[in-house]
C-alpha cells in the first residue's frame, strides 16, 4: 500500500472513531517505516501508538496496595515505570527479534485470545552479570507500556517456616490483578536445583510452590526471570519458560554502539569508538558504561561538553588492570579446585 493510501486509511478510521482500523493503519505505517530502515522513527511511532492506550503516568501510586511480608512488613515488590525503547538496549539481532515477537504478541493479545490462543508469557533471561538482562526487562516494560514489577527476593525469603511460600503467593495474587511486566531478578536465589542435597527442605518446598504458581498463572502479565547462574537452575524450571534468551558480552561492533549510547548526552564525535571497542575485548555492557561515564566526568570537570580520546584513557587503563586481576583470580580458583580434586 502506498504511503498516501495508508494516511487516508488512518484519517478515515479516526473520523469514524474506529479504533481497530486506526491501530491497523498505524501499525502498517510503522512497518513501512521499518522496511525503509527508518528505525528510530518506527520505534518512536510504535511507542506513541502504545502510549495512547497506556496506563503509564496514570497509576495512583499511593493507592496501589503492595504485597508485604507478614512478619516484617517489608514490601515484596517494587513498582516502576519506564519509557525506554530499543535505542536503550544493544543486543544481537536474534535477541531483539525474539523479544519483538513477544512484545507483538502481547500488543495483539486480544486477537490471539479471539482464536483461543495466548501470548507467550514466561521468559527466562540468562547470561553473565552486566550484559543487559535488567535493562531488557525495562525496555520490554517501556515498549508494552506495562509498569514493571520487580520481585524482591530479599524480602520474600523469610527465616520463618512457611512465611516464604506465603510471601510468594501474595506476590502472584498481586500480579494476577494487573497487567505488568514482572521481573524475577536473581531468580536462582529461589530456583536452585531441587535435588541439590545442600539445600534445606524449605527451599525445595518453595521451588515447588514457585513452579506451581507459574504453571497456574492465568493473568495478563509478562513474567521474566533473570539469572546469571543458569547452571544452578533445574530442568523442571527451564521447561516452564516459553522463551529462554541468552544475553552474552557484546561483540566488537556492539561495543562501539554501546560507547556511543553511554556518551549520548555529550559530543563524542572525536572518539573513535571502534578503536576503543578493539581495546575492550570481553568487556560487558556494564564495563563499557563505567568507562564512558568516567570519561564524561573527566570532560565535565575539565569544563568541556566534548569527550576526547584522552578522557577515556584512565578508565581504559583501569579496565585492563581489573581484567588482568579477574583473570588471575579465576586461574587461582581453578588451580585450587584441581589440587583438591587430586
Ligand atoms: N546490552 C546492553 N545494552 C545497553 N546497556 C547495557 C547492556 N548491557 C549492560 N548495559 C549497561 O550496564 C548496566 C548493567 O546492565 P544490567 O543491569 O541490565 O545487567 P544484568 O545482565 O541485569 O546484570 P546482573 O546479572 O548483574 O543483574 C546497565 O546500567 C546498562 O546501562
Ligand atoms: Mg540484572
């Protein structure tokens, strides 16, 4: 369809107050812009479209009754709003495509439901620390315009027998009453291998409770569990997820993109990001953010808005030292293990 036809369809549906036709026409325009490689415009239009029906900014925060731990009265979840889009996350295209697919299913959940289907609802994010799992959950929350509920395992796990499982139930009770992106961050703190003989019986019961609650969850929310100890999760937990997404340290090209992203509030045109990317092999997103922000601080304290290559040098040196130290610690640890195994 030509752009003119699409615009006519959009205006006509607006005049007729036909929301469904309006949405279809608007989505077709977004797809056209994306096909033309106008990614930023397409992302923006998409966000505005979803923002239309959004509840963001309208939540009566004070009125929302958060579930609390019975014993200590601590809130079991944190609530937050996000308006991040894809431009805030640098990931491999397969990861982005899979997340886009899930987001689309939730946006069109009514269409799926009309055919007796449901959007995919349980995602597992895994990968080393600092590779974007939490940011990705925020981006998904922003794209769907669903507020983010972060489950606080520190508050859920209680020393009182039975209280921890009761806390988990309260959390599921709460999330089933709304439309949220729910992040079970550091999920493995609770989802440890059920057959691990070192784990206390209470923990085993708890994992069972969690699995049952996830299985029977009927709400409209999107559940995301994140871990960097995927080896600790038991097969029964893995099977419960509709999508398992790996977040790995960025490749060179992505490291360069990240540096630009983290320096976006500054003039970084003098920085050859590809050359910095070459020097930061195995850096995570969190490492690159630390390097970029250290450089930005240096520039600001020097009274400049422009970040220069020289501003990056101290942070790059520190990164190299830190990487060498970590490498040393890891090889010491594996030597220790080998000697105890002998
Ligand atoms: N892929 C990425 N895209 C954009 N920013 C990233 C990415 N990876 C890391 N970052 C940056 O690094 C910081 C840490 O990222 P994040 O908290 O998402 O890591 P994580 O994978 O959740 O780590 P952990 O396993 O320790 O919870 C964030 O502030 C973010 O800005
Ligand atoms: Mg995280």
